[in-house]
C-alpha cells in the first residue's frame, strides 16, 4: 500500500475520532462541553486541512519541520530531501533488520502480536508468571541464548523484578483471571 | 535569617538524618528508574516507615527519595526514550539522540550536574525571594494561570517534529484524552462509556509508558540491532564532558533554575509544565536552535535544571499556605501533620529553621544524587548497546508491571498496550507524541482555570484583569513574532534573489 494511502486512512480514522468526540460532547451540559467541543471542532478543521494538504501537495512538501520553518535553517530542499531519506533509512520503522528477513509489515504484525500476547498472558496468569513465560520464550525463540542460558537469565530477571516490586515497593499482586478457576477446580 | 540558615544545616548534620538521607536517595534512584513510579510513589511508600524518628531524619528520608527520583526518571528518558515521569518528558528530545550518537555518558553527566546546579540555585533564589514571593503568589489568580497554560500550548510549534498540522492534531488528541473521566467542575462523567475504571481517567504515567516505552520497544523489534546508531561502536564522550557542558552553559542553568523556582512557587502548575517550558525557552534563546531535537546538550541541561530547582519553589506554597505545590508536596503535608507542624504563614516566621532545613535537604540530596549518578553513569551508558533480543522482553516486562503498579489496576496494562500501538503509529506517520503529552498535561489546567475565571470574573475576564491582558498580549506576540520575522526575512531576500537571476 502506498504511503499516501496509509496517511489518508490514518487521517480519516482520526477525523472519525474527532467527529465521534464532538457528537458525544453535545450530550453534556454547556459547562462540561465548554472545552471539548471547540477542541474537537479544531481537530476536524486541522485534519481537513491536512487531508487537502497531503493530497494536493508534492510528497516532499509533506514533511515540513516547524523548527526548520521558524528558524530558517536554510537547507537546500534537495539536500534536505536526501538527508531525510538517509535518516529515514536509518531510523524509520520501515527499515528491515536484515536483508532477506521478514518484510517490514510482517515484523510490525509480529511486534503488535507480541505485545498483545504479553498482555493476554498478564491478564490470564498475573504479572510474574507472564513475565517468566514471555521473557523465556522471547530469549530462546529469538535464538539469542541457548534455552538453558535463557532459563537462567529469565529466572534471575524475574527474581530481581519480584524483589523490587513486591518486597521493596510492596505492590499488591494481581493473580490473573485463571487463579479463581484453578482454585475452584 | 542567617541564624535560621545555620540552624537548618545544624539540624541535618546528625548521623541519623544523614543515614536516612542516603537511604532515601538510593531508594529514590531505583524507584525513579522504574517506569511509571515517580516521587509521589516513593514518598508514599516511605511515609509509614518514617514515623517515630527525629524530624530532620524523617524529612531527609522523604525529600531525599523524592529528589533522587527526578534524576532516576531522567536516566530512562535519556537512555531509552522512556520518561520515568511527566516532568522528564522534555529530556527525550535531545537526550535520546545523544545516546544514539554514542554520547550517553555526556548526556547523563550533564543531566546530573544541571539538576544539582538547579537544586542549589533554586534554593538560593528561593531564600532570597521569600519576602517578595508571598505578595506575588497572592496577586496571581486563575485567569493568570490560564494564560500560563496557554503559553505552554504555544510551545507545541517547537515540538512539531514532522508537520505543524499533524503536531496540532496530536495536541488536540492529547487534550481530549485528558478529559476522559469525571469532570471535576460539573461532576459529569465524560467519554467513559459507563466504565467504572475510566471514571478515574487515563493515568499520565501509564499513557507515557505506552506512548514511549512500549512503542519504542516495538520499533526496536521491527528495526533490529540496538538503540545506538549502527556506526557507533563505543562511547564518544565521557561523563566529565557533560559536567563541563553544564558549567559552560551556566547562564542557561541560571535562567532555567529561576524558571523552575517560579513554576514551583505557583501552586497547581507542577514540574511537568516546567520541563517543557524550560526546553522551549532554551530553543527560543539559543543561537543555534536548529540543533535542538538532534542531540543538543542544552536540551538536556535546561529541563533538568528547571526540574531540580522546581522542588525548592514547590516548598513555598506548601509551607507558607498549606497549599501543596505538587503531588509530592501533598505527601509532605501529611508528614507535617504527623509531626505536629502546622503549615501556614507562621512557618516563615516561627519555624524558619525548619524551612531552611528543608532547603538544605534539597541541596544535600541533590549533591548525593549527582555524586552517585556521576559514578554510575558510565555503567548505565552501556545499557543502550544491548541487543534488541534482550532489551525488548526485559523492558516490556518492567513497563507492564510498572503500568500495573501505578494504580494497582490491571486495566492499566491494557491501556499501556493501546497507547503503545497509538505511539508506534504516531511515530511512523510523524504525529508528534510529545505534543499529545503536552496536550494531556495542560488540558486540565486550562479547563479548570477557564471555569474558575469565568465564574469569578465574567466572560470578558481577559480584558478586565490587567495582568491577564498583558500575559495574553505577550502570548500573541511571542507566537506571531517568529512568523513575522520569517516574513520580513523573505521580503528582504526576495529582491536579492530576483537580482541574482
């Protein structure tokens, strides 16, 4: 999918968000909506302008740095574009880790999936079992460590985190939604 | 007054007080480094252990821990782009690029030294200005606070990394997210969708964990390698370079410290706004503003000096009026009550030695924190070189437990993950995450003071309050001035360019 299409989808999604907020705000009392309504209207106007801007101007003009604009850094537009390209090649999330590896989109899906999996484990099992499983699985499946070393590193890490949060900071633990089921069984 | 200054120091120089301060500082550094847990958590957890000891020891433990959390949260902001607390947000803009370029030691050294100098200068400024602070505090009202918050919003232009329009959109989203929960003015639940959890609103620390820490770890996974730029194989500067930087920019440190004191003195503003304002004034007054955002050391020094000085200022409304200057000062008020000390105007007359004792605690705790920080910095600076395969699971684990520990709600873990996704998308498409947080921080202050101003002074309060009007004009002038200067420069350049053709 083209970058411009992605930008348009995101802008439209944000536009829907602001419209939704505006509609919800209208149900509140005049004082409760005193600030949310103007802010959501402002958001709608800004996104409308952004949509027009990004579809009618050339892609180079989309990335106008406000600091550069205000301070007149005075870079040559061509050089600036090249520099932007170079920096985006270094830092952009679209840069793959290694040639021949998974595509950027696949890695992004994996990244989202890993976070979702961790949160799912957290809700099911509670913090420390989920940290243990996630860390051990990550270290061993990424093949960064042999599974035995991964197990040792994970155990030490979990013990440190446990001591810090539970013993030193006295944080009350959450035991996960599975615990009552296990107890009943 | 000199006697009170000496008495305050003598009160502290006991083995028990100094030991308690050391324990507090070490504990505060650990808590500060953990994401989501700031000074208020450190003080709240220590409070039950502090009862039964001498007054100076109790205050040294609590304030020492609080002071140390400030630098602790700066560390993660500089090294991992994970601000430990809202007040350290501004540090990520230049601290993290410095880390990527192999200057983490220098950034940490500058940060620790600036915080120390800010703490010392803040205490001195405050001691000198005690006689004039009270009338000024009483003179400023909600409409002036509203103007200060609006001035904070103009900073958004500075932080608009990719495009001004997108930067403003991000700020609007931040403002609206801050309104989730019970409206404190009308007691109306807003945008809660009948969820009891959302009645409390979205927690700032949790949102920041998601927006920065979770999003950065996702980005690191997608990118691979480590946080450092690929051509960086070793540290390119030392901690001492950072220390020298802080002294070299003494005028910036002094200005930022003064700003920190005054922001601390005004109740309800907080160090979060202070750090952002300090960064903005550093950009606006710099001869090389184009370097900011790409690893300018001034971008680290200014916010840290302000936040360091802010604590001294925060003591003033707490002690003089019993109005906490920030959340952590509210905990200090509880400690005062347990000690039988009643904050109020008489504190500045009858208990002046106690007031100066606390200023000495700020100075000494800052010195202790900086000393430990300077020793630890070279080791901490190695952390960003860790491979993504190790860093991602470890940082994600600490972040999610930190998110849970913030309020003890498991829903906060889900919120952190959602904000992580949002943060990743915003980063990818150049919607400034910093602007979103600035919007969140300032929204409540703007709304609350707008409501109070309308109630107290009527619809035309901007024109009926002279100080408010002056501040309003100042905001307009400082916002329009760069555009006007640009326009004039363009006009001056146009004939030359035309002649050249």
